C-alpha cells in the first residue's frame, strides 16, 4: 500500500463532523434543550450526508481499500493514522450514520441532562465510524474501546432500573475480552517485525506477510498461532455476541435508553462480526479453517439457544435482545461457512439485523413512551388502538422473521445456503447439522416473534390502554425510513450486495487460499475479476478504469469452494517448490 | 583523606537549592505579614518551582557526571524525574488553594513543607550515594509525616500521620541497616562501587551483600508501597488531607522508583538472588492492590489501593529492563510514572472537591451530586479514570501498551497477562467512582462545598491536556524523556536475516 503520507481527506471529515458536533453541543447552555437537540440533528444529518458522498465516490470494481488516508503519527511505536474503506466496511459506515440519525431523532423524547446525552451520542458516532474505517490495529483497538465509555454512560444515566449493573457488566465484559486482543496485537507486531524488519501495527502490511505465507512460516509464530487466534476471536465473539459470551447483552439492551438500544443492536454488535471479516479471516487463515467447527457449533447453539430463551421472556425488550443473539448467529455461520454465498449472506445479514432489530427497539421505545411498560402481561389488543403502529410493527417483525420480499430473508437464505454448500462438501469440517439446525432456528424465530405480535396487538384490550394515541407524523416518518429500507433490501438486494461482493470475495480468498495466492491489500496488481477469480492485472490498468486485457493471469480461481488442492497445484509448483516436495514425498509414501 | 576541596558543579544542585530556599521564603512571607499572605505564599512557591524547573531544563544536554565528590549525579534519569517531581508539586499547589481554605489549614504549613518534601525527593533521584539517598528519603518522609497530620481538627488525619511516622521510621531503619551491610560487604557507599564489588564476586561477602540488599529493598518497597509492605497506604491516604494524598501518591512514588531503579541496576550481578522475589512481589502488588480496591467504600482508599496496583505496573517495566537491558530501556517506566502522576493528581484534585462544611468527604456517597456542582471537574475525572483503566487514547493506555511490549520483549508473558487481568479488575472500581459522581444528591442537606476555584480548574485542565498529550504526542514525549531502547527495528532486522538464512538452509 502507498506509504507516502496523504493528509486528511473525506473519511477523516466523516469522523470529524460528529466530534465537532460534540464540541459545539458542549458549548450550548443547558437552558436551551431545543438548540441542543437541533444541533445534534444537524450534525447527524451532515454526517449522513458525508457518508453518502463517500458512498457516491466508492468504486465498485475493486476489492482494494479506497480513499486511503495515511498520516504518520507515532513512528517509534509503529502506530499511524491510517484509514480506508472497502466493500466490507462501506455499508456498515452508511448504516451507522443512518441509524444514528434515527436514534438522535427519537431522542427528542429525552429531557434529562440533555447536553451530556447528545455529546455522548456524537462521541459514540465518531468512535463507531472509526472502528469501521481504521486500517491500523491499534487505531482499531482505540475506537473499539473508545466506543465503550459513551455507551456505558448512556446506559448509566438514562437507563432503566438495573442500569448500574448493566452498565458495569457491559463495560467489564467487553474490556476484559479486548485487552487480551491488545496483547495479541503487540505480539502480532513483534512477529511481523521478525519477518519484515519493520515494527508496525499496519493491518495491510501484516496481512501482506500473512498472504505470502512468510508470517506463519516463522516457527515462533506457528507456535503461538492458536493463542493469538483466540485472543482476537474471543474479543469479537464477546462483542457479537456469541454463545456463551452473550450474557452481557440482554442486560445492556434492556436497560439502555431506546436510542442506546438501537445503536447497540444496530451498530455495536456489528463491530464483532466486522472484526471477524476485517482482522480474523485475513490474518489467521490456517487457524480460521482449523477452528471452523468450533465456531460454527457455537453459532448454531447461539441460534437455537437465543430463540428458545427469547420465547420465554415476559418483557418485550428482552425478547428482542435475545433474538439478537439468534440473528447474529446467522451472521456467524454465514461468514464461517467460508463460501461465497455464505459470506455474502453473513455480511448482508449484518445490515439487515441492524435495520430490523434497530427498528424493533425503536418501535418498542415509541410504545414505551406511551404506556411506560414493556411487559406482555400489561399489553394486548393494541391493533385497534394503534393501526398505523401495528402495521409498521408487522412489517419490521416479518423482516426480522426472514419473510420473503423483506431484507431478512435474503441474508438468512444466503447464509444458510452457504453453510449448506459447505456441509455438502465437508468444507473445513462443517457438518450437516449446521444448515439443518440453523434452519430450525428460522422457524423458531417465527414462533416467538409471531407470538409476541399476537400478545401485543391481538387479544383483549387492557382497559388501561383504552385511550392510546397512534403515531404522530414525525414518528411515522422516522420508522417509515426503516420500513422502506427493509422492503428495499428485500426486493433489490443487489443494491447492497453489489458493492460489497468483491471485497467479501477477497476476504474469503484471504482465508481459504494457500499462501502465495491470497489477495493482499498491499499488492495493487491483484484484483478480483467479475467471475470471482483472483487475477493479476497490469499495473497501469489499475489506476482509473479497469481495462485489463484478456486473458488475465489467474492467480487463484474464485469459484472453488471445495476442491482447492487440485486446482491450485500448478501454481504451488512454481512458488512453493519445497512445500510441494514434501507433499510429493508424502504422496509417494 | 584527600584534603583538596572537590570541584563543585553548582548547576547540578541548583534546582534542589532553589526549592529549599523557596520553602524558607514562603515561611518568611507568613512571618512578616500574617493573615493577608495566602496568595503571596502561593505565588512565591509557584515562582520558585518554576525557576527550579527552568534550571532542570537547562541541564538537559549537559554532560552527565558526578559532582560534590560523587554525592550528586547528573544523568538523564535524574533530570527527568526531578522535572517530574517539580511538575507534581506545581500542580498540587495549584489545586490545593481552595481545599486548604475550605478546611482552614494554614497555608504557611502546607506550602513550605511540601516544598521541602519535594527537595528531598529530588535529592533521592539524583544520587547514587547511599548516604545521600538516605538523606533524601528522610527529608521527603519527615515532611510528609507532618503534612499527613496537617488537618488537626480531624482525628483521622492525626492517626494517619502517626501511623505513617511509626511505620516509616521502621522502614527507614531497615533502609539504614541495609546500607550498613552493603558497606560492610563492599567497602563503598556508592552504588557504582557496591556494584563492582558485587560483580567481582568476593566469595564470603556475597551473603552479606544479599542480606543488605534485601533490607534496602524492604525500605524502598515500603516507600513505593509494594505488597506486602503496603499496609500503611490505604489508612494514610484516607486520613491525610486530600491534596497531601495526591502529592504523596505521585511524589513519593516517583522518588522511590528513582531509588529502586538505581539500586536494582547496581545489583544486577546478583540478580539470581533477588529477581524471583521481585517478580512475585510485582505480581502480588498488582493483584492484591486491585482486589482490595474492589471492596472499598471510600474513594481515597480506592485510589490508595489503585496506587499500589499502579506501582506494580511500573515494577513490571523496571523488571523488564533488568531482565533484558539491551532490548528494554527505562523509558517505559518513566513514561508510565509521568502518565500516572498526571492522572492520579487530577483524580485527587477532583476528589478534594467533595470536602464539605470544613470536613473531609471521601465516601462514595460524598461524591454524589458532584456532577451538578462541578461539571467540568467531573468531565476531567472521567478522563483520568479512563486513563487509569487504560482506555485509548490516553497516557494510561500508551503506558500500558509500552509495558506490555516491554514485558513480552523481555520474555515475561506471565507479567503481561497478570497486568491485563488486573486492568480488567480495576475497571470495576474506577467505574464505581465515575458512577458515584452522577448520582443525584437531592436528599442531602445544603452544606457549603469546596468550590472549584481558578487554580483547581487550571490544574485539571493541565492534567487533562497532559493525559492526552503524552499519548498523542508519545513520540515526542518519549524522545524528550530519552532512556528508551524501545522496539528496535535493527535487532528485528538481524532476526529476520537469520530467519531467512534458516529458511534457505532448510
């Protein structure tokens, strides 16, 4: 990757706007809550606009990092300001700014300590964007951790009854998991310095050495590989959260204020799965392949366990919280199927879960503002009272169930299909139970979500709720945005799948291809062709348009799901003669 | 004896002299115009410290070397720690004013004593002579004993002073005994001489040297509050006036580490005898400090235990340096001390705001409502606590990052892991403090509270900017501190070439 400093650009602006917003809000006196809310709204909208500009400038035809900004920072420590965006992070960035705007909009209900609240929202927004944009491990860790404090404070001050417990649990859990990731990062930098001679936390540089096979060929690295893998994996598994590390989630989600829940479920959980895609798969290919059975098993358990526990909850918000455990399980099995379709589904499901669960929390919040309870036993018969609300709720609920024509269906289907393919081929030891049991999970989701809908909207009307007002126009607009996204995502999934495809495919090949034929972010002459092959294009063709001539030098075929060794043998001969020799002798024996 | 008077490089001792004289001057101000002199005392003290600081800065880049017949040594470590001590004293003075008024403590007692205490600490870090070390230690300690008992209306303060004095005197005795044994075994009072004597390995004297070193380390461990010599810390921290606690937590720790580093460096040849002990003391210090802090109900006790834990973190860096001096410099230890001083002083400055009605307010419940009264201070407190936890991108985070990489580079992964686990434990009580400030204080009776004055706000701002600046400008800060071996690309290069060679051989 380009090592010359580029200065700050659009992506920095994207993070800078919320920071500026926080500063501006901090200087508005507390007596003017409307001004504070207005400022927060303006800055959120501007952030969304900037992210749309990023989206507009995004080039679909490449898997490489785009709009990369590199500013030298701490040379002695090898920590630099390095940000960039690719297909994996693109939609998460847009999702973040979009959900944030909705959350801020909803937060007009807040009337306690307004100023701190919106300052925290803005800081949180900047930190979350930073996670998705960082290309430096320490920078990534910085934002990963920095997002904890505003979220913990939000739960603390504006949370429900058990907010104290929930906030501390949330913080301790995540911090505990990620501090070992920090040690892992230092060890990775040291091992990288062993092979390359430079001390750096640059993700792209380390991945370059991993892709060439140099990194893990170091015997010391090979010895520590499992420990390093789990140091990183556990941090992301807690964040996701995956069974059995999910126990912080129901408390945090339930106690957080509505906007906090929307952000927590919509964006912060995705930091975990994003970590899988951005760091775990590219840096630990062998370990990922070896540990697929374990992670798949935990993902499947999460799907079933989350669904069963969700079905038992007496509280609307807790039910949705546990449903998140189940839904994130689909993301995980999609990603770790390591097939093209599965990973596309997993990546897409991240967005869908953000929209549908974010919307569910939002709707629950709207209801809570009216009736101040979330218990099923206090509800019933709301359909007649609030027809518009129930219609919107129905669409969102069906999207969460995975109803065809809505976005959840596409993601879950692709994830299941991918795990089916992997199971059929016995890819990385993926068993048949994965698609089968997860499929049952889809049915269970329908069971508890429909049950919830029935409890809330049908049956006898609770007399206390007789004079309920339906949604106001601005509330309809707010939740309507999410409904539109859910339908759009279901009918035209290619809008979202298209731009992410090459990057997701490259990530997949980073994880499954043998050393030497893995895509890297540092080698700009590598590219993913339209048929999914990893090809080498002429360097001059990389700049600007992609007019490469046929036939392209295929480095690794892309449609291989199952038969890697057979197809890649010739190339192995060229680059890894010694490795092949050992293989050959083994075959001969 | 050589009758010639040694050449004296006065510039080396000027900072210490100025600090001592400033203390005297502050006392004179009190004498000549009682009652209307408080601001003058503060002004004189701050000005004196600033001049002393200037003299220290001037010495950067001058040639290292001993003067006063080897009693005073100028080197990078000493200069940096001196500057740090002056800074600590300066910040402590800035935020003390309002608190002292609130508690009706005479200004003329606090400022001169704190200055003299600082001068003792500064002596401690600029010498390798054992007698001088002891002299510095005593000047530092005796002034601190008085400071701890300064709030005479409160029995807790008196208890704290007495406890500190008795245990401190005991530790000093150990220290002195250690010097005696080391002198007996080596015939030298200078650490360099002792080091050569130890290294020469004169057989029968070895056990004596080891014993003496052990006694000496007990004395230092007491000052630095390592487990199991930490028992005094929470009581003294709790009882002493809050500004004194802040000063004590930062200054005496810096001085003790200055002494510890020099002693351990000299004792490297016999490290087989003491390294395992220090290794386990380090683990214990981190773990016990944090676990004990979790169950405390008093903010100052929590911070006291947290300072014990932090001493353990610094010890990790020091031990890494001892274990692998070629790979790991002392820069990390000094860097962490700097970050620690900033965040600890800042935290105590905010806690001093909880004083009300002329009394100490240090329970968690006394922190309630602080958010309403002093939003800026609480915002700063959040930053300090985040830094103590190690949330990026603060000084505490970079400090821990450096300690992690040093421990790993020195081949002590266990210490790194224990440190990581302890960081997690510490989250709980730091968050507890943070949370207490946000609780509304509606039922409480209206009392007069210590108000965040200008000095306190400046001190807090300086600490917050400092906490961020040492992290964001870590390159520059570490270059200024010097002393770093750091992660070396050069050695990595050689390793990689051997690796390549190995690969080719295969």
